C-alpha cells in the first residue's frame, strides 16, 4: 500500500518519469504532473511521457571504457524504468544504445499508467507548489514552462537560473601537453598557478583565427532564433569576426604571463581553468562556440599544448533553463531556500538523456526515503551516479557551472601503482570495476537499512 500522502513530481520527461517510478516501486504514492497536452512546448510533438525530442541515442553502451555506458549498467542494477524501456525498444546502432523513440515513449507511458501508486495529472503547474505539497520533485527540464521558471527564478535569485546557455569546451587534464603549456595566473595573482596557459606565436594565432572564421557552424534551432547574443558570452567566432586582434585583446590576451620555454610574452595565450574539485577537468576560458563538434576538435587542437586534447564536453551556445545547482542545492538535490522542493534532470545542470534519468532516479529514491521516515543514502562518488550527483551539488565550480555529461573526469582518480601509471582504457576499466563494486555495496546497504 502506498504511503497516505503522495509525493508530487512535476514534469513527465525522462527524469520525472524515472523519479515517479522509483517512488512508486518503493511503495510511495505519486502524483505525476505533465503539462502536455494542456500546454505545448516548442520541441515536443506527442503527448507521451518521456518523449525523446532530439536524438534517439542514449550513446555508448560500453560499460567498461565509457562513463555513459557505465551509467547505463548502474541504472539497470537500480531497476531503472528508462533503461528497461530502452533495452526493450533497442534498434541497431553498433555499440551505442539507440531506441525506437515512439515505442520507447509508449512503453514508459504505459508502465507509469499501469502502476497503482501513480496518478498522472495532465495540467500545467504555473507557480511554486502549494504549501500542502510537502515533498515535491521538480523535473521540468530545459523547456520549463515560463510561469514556473519565473517562479523558481524569483525564489532562488534571478542571477541563479540561466535562460541562455554559454558552454565552453572542457578538456581532460591528462591530455594536455605540459611540454608546451604551463600553470600561471596573470600577474601571478591568487595562488599564482590557477590557470593552464597555451601560447601561440603570431603565425599560429592568425591561422587559428582564420580556422575559427572558416569552420562550419551549427544553426540556431527555430525557437532559439530570436534569442539575442549576450556580450558577456559571445561565441568566440563572433568575437573573431570583429577583427583579427579582437581575441588577443579579449579571452586570449597574453598580458601578465611569461612563457617559461622562451622567457617572453607570447603573441596570444589560451587559458584553461580548473572545472571540478578533483582537478581532472579544465574548461577553455571564453571559448563558447557554435562550431560543429567535429570542427571544434579540429580547430581547438591547433592550439599548442592541446594538439592531443581529449574533450569531456564540447562547446555550445543555446537557450536553456538550469539552476546553478552547486550554490542552490544540498547533497540530496533539495533546494536550500525551500527544502520541500527537490530538483531532478536537466534543470539541475546535467546534460543528456541518461544523465537526466539518473538524477531523476536519485531524486525519487531520496524522496521515497524521506516519505517512509528514513534518511536518504547518497551513492559513493566512485560510482557514475555518485560522481554526477557530487558534481552538481558542490563538486563543480559555481562561478563557471554549466551543463555536463557523465565522464570519467568526474570520478575520483585511481591510485597509481608504484612505478607505473595506469592510463587509457586500462584506467577506465579499473574505474568501472570499482564503480560497480561500490554500487553493489551501496545497494546492499540501502536494502539492509530498509
């Protein structure tokens, strides 16, 4: 029998559907609020829950050497509805998990409708939930209804809910060539070594600017076409178009820096700033872009020191709605300003179908534990679930926080064997094995506590 008072879940996308499923399977009653078809979005075309509005791919299903594939494996072990439906409606896609999008959404919709602990309410929640809703999960995604988005914005502080998403690429630290790059802050401010610096001479700089201007760009989606550029987050190729020296007087200015290899100031410098608490990821400062992903890899690898760069995330610029979660949420995804509200999915600052479902799963489990009189148990950071959760609830730098996919840069590093560094796929396999072992321990401890 469900608990007497339901948990309210707002949003019937991947995160909301997964949260509702986890709550119901824990014996907790749920009211799942979905505004479609009462109110449409610019992207959805059906009334189905968990509709996939972009790709039909959940990306790599390799659980040994790919962090997203590892997240798939963890979700399966956690009885994820989203992964169960994806597996049932899988289509050929090599090593990736791709689905028949209609069959997938129908399966999720039917499973939730058949669950006796879930009531689906087709209505828009156009304001903050009423006070009598004492346990709420908001999983409304990047296309949150304007009225609810504004209400959340007013509650959290207007500067902490973004509506225009400027994304700089993020590089794995271990792929940076430090025979060319070096650590230094401009004028040695702060700790003096807060940035990675990649120098370009005049010829390299001018070739880089030309490549930026010539590179193939993505077009704005139809509903983004009237969104203006903000001067504070201009795409780097737009800045470059204003004159050949614009970048070297902007994000690539070399002042206050001395190349230790030459003893001189470079013509231009690309700076990278640490992006997570572990120091495994660095974002390229000021490099938000509309270059296509393949072009970004080609062009940004022209930068000395980044010629072998591996990217945890590529850049972009598009309309979005997400919280500055490291500032606003506690370790179990509750809003500090109003702890009865818990957030899940893309609105927390994760990016991707699987990541959204994962945060939904955790939000549902945390809310269920509270409703049943227990304390939420957080997964270890060594797991994909725990790494994602830690990133959005405090591991990321709040000043540069942007949506993030699951990647091994979010995990605590392995201890190196004395005299031997573990690299590449061997390192990933060990991290994956550690993650699944730690997840099983967590699930066992959670079951024992219940």
